C-alpha cells in the first residue's frame, strides 16, 4: 500500500515548554502543549501515521503511532494521555520539555490542525497550568515550496512578540531568513535543518537583532514590526508562528497560524473576516489586516471591505504602497479601514497590480479589553483567489463543547453562492450527521454559521464535530473561530481560529 505525506503539522512546545536551545526565546511560563485534530477527507477508510521528531540538533528519534479514520471523521492527538477517552498518543511517550515537529501521512487524503496552549484540560494528566488561558489553532501544511513568507513580525511591539518554527519537509535543507522592518532595515539569519525536523527563529536571533524599545505605535514605520521571508535550498519547508504577550506568566493568550508558501502569494487575496468594534457590548472585536509584498518591486494595494452586519453590502476602500519584502497594516488603530465605522462586520478583498505577490494575515482582539472579558486575541491567514474552491473541510467544530464555534464563509466567486454545511459529530456529544444551508451570499461578502443548535437541523449542544462545506461549484473560503465568551459566565480561555482546507 503506497503512502505519501499529505500534511505536515508543526508539533511545537509539546508538554511543559520548549527545549532550551542556545539563543532560543521560550514562550512565557510553563504548561505549554500541542494537540492536533486530524480529519479524513477521502472516500475510504484511512490508515493514518504520526511521527513526532525532536527539534533540530536535539538527540533522539521519532515517536510514532498509527490508527484508522473513517471518511469524514476526525480524531485528536493528545500528548502524554496514553490514548485515553478516544484520543491518540505516540510511543514512546514524549518527555517533559519536549519540542519538535510532526509529520502526518496516510493512504487517504487527510487534513490536520494543531492547537497550542497552556490551559488545563479536565481529565488529563500533566497538560496546562492553573491560570493559563492561552489556546490557539493553526493549520497543518503541505511541504510544497522552498520559500515561506509571513507579513507580521513583532519584537515587543505593543508588548507582543512573534516566534517562528520552520520545518524541513522530507530532506535536509539550508535556509536564509530575512526580516524587513517598518523603518526599512533588513535583518538576517542562516542555518541548516535536518529532514522532518524544525528550528525555532526569534527576533533576537537575527543580525542585527530587531529593536525592542522605541517601537512607536505605527507598525508601518516601527523598527519593532516587520515581515519575514525564509528561503531554503535542497528541499521544501513549512512553518508556523506563535505570537504572545510579553511578561505575562502564566500566559493568557497565544496567537498562531501557518507560514505562507510563496505559491500562495497572489495579486488577489481574500480575508473572510474584518471587524471594527463589532459584537455585543463588552465583547466587541477589532481586526488588523497585515498585507505582505513578496514581489521584487513596490506595489500599490487596494483593500475592499464589504459588510455583512449590521447592514449587508456596504463597501469601503483603503489603499497603501508596500515595498518589496515589507508589509502594511490596515486597522482602525491606524485609521486605514477606508472609513468603515465601528460596529461593522465585513469581509475583505485585497488587490494589487497583475502579477504582484501578496499575502495577508488578520489579527483580531477585543481592543480595548473590558472588566467582563479580559484581553483575547487570535490570528488567521487570508487566501489567494487561486486557492478558493467549492468544497472546504474543517476538522474541528464545537457547539457549546468547551466553547462555541462560528464558521465564516466568504464568497470569492463572481455571482451569489449558497453553501451547504454538513457536520459529522461524535462522542462525547450526540453522534450523527447534521446539514444546514446558508442564504445566498453575494460576491466578496461573508456569512457565518453560528449558534447552530438554535437552527432547525443543526448539531445539538455539547457536540464535537468535523464540518464540510459545499458551494455547488461556486468558489468559497472559510475560517472556523471558537470562543468561550458566550458561556455563562463567560470563559477565560483565549479565542482560537483556523483556516478551512479547500478541497
């Protein structure tokens, strides 16, 4: 039976923190671990293999496991739990202070998301820490490119810092990493990565190290804010980032998403969700969109915001010129939302000159935080027009199961689209399939499936599901966001989201 690597998932900071490598900046506090949710998106039973490797340069071989997934179903990898409660674990068990990377392979197509956090999970042993509420999800990636890009690098900018994990996808590679900051300075780091393993890159590792003081408040001119490019020779690479708040221990938030392969860069990019103080009082959320230019020349970029709530179809435009290798941020804080007023939920379409290479990520937070809801934040990646398809897989959906998930869909087609959502739910909630249908979604606009237990035919409260979307031939993208804000009383766990897998 032929097997191929379908998705490669960074398994960073599993179990109690990270390995203390020379020059490495660890996440604040302790209790950190990484889980992964894997879904079979094929048409037959899948034999799935997990191999977990230590960080690059750390002694040891891979820990492994194998299991079966029926079509549409999903399973959670939870380290150190010895396959308890329907989860899976690797053997030998990972040691304390383990950090590394995971490779997922299967004889059927599978997708995977990782979740990094320090939150205590009831019924588990050794995971999380009391007072830790950090939790974030990121998408597993195929190793399809030798160049990765990411438009958000913070070095104590607004008291936040990004760190990056870069993994060699099957062969040994050499790499060069470059950060271009808002003050037009360039920072570099070089090295080598052994096949399937990962290295940790922090802003302090670059030459010169990024500034961490006198940062200012404008990311577009700050020496503490920039964009990252990593280029490998000898093979392909994948990566993920973690953003955290400095000097908060135990950590109460973490943000994470995968790095972009250069093949994802495009002259047209879509972002499912853009918010300006949107949501009920004390829970209002605001986003910032960081747009990176991976091309060789400066480009003039336009961002079109199309609202869905409270009034659908309102449009606003914002523009900026972005230098090669650099980024620009569109946010309410920098007055670059094209005049979109507070209280609006929108989707965004980003365009540049034909042939330009753009990527974008969205950071969202309840800014400012309130007494009722502490500061929470999350990150997701936007998608190129070429990546959009009519079918999207989402391995993890919760309906009042330690949080409530909303699925936001953006129509990136030229005509209206109606989307069918199928939820495949299993234990410990009610087992079964549930189907919901969206109203017509106009081009560039979005629609959110939320609080689905109140909708006829939707999953019941307490459901733990995988989801699949079908737009009937029209092109869509989607993001899943899970929050505990709507519990009573509101939960303290950080907001999490991840991007759907277009099929």
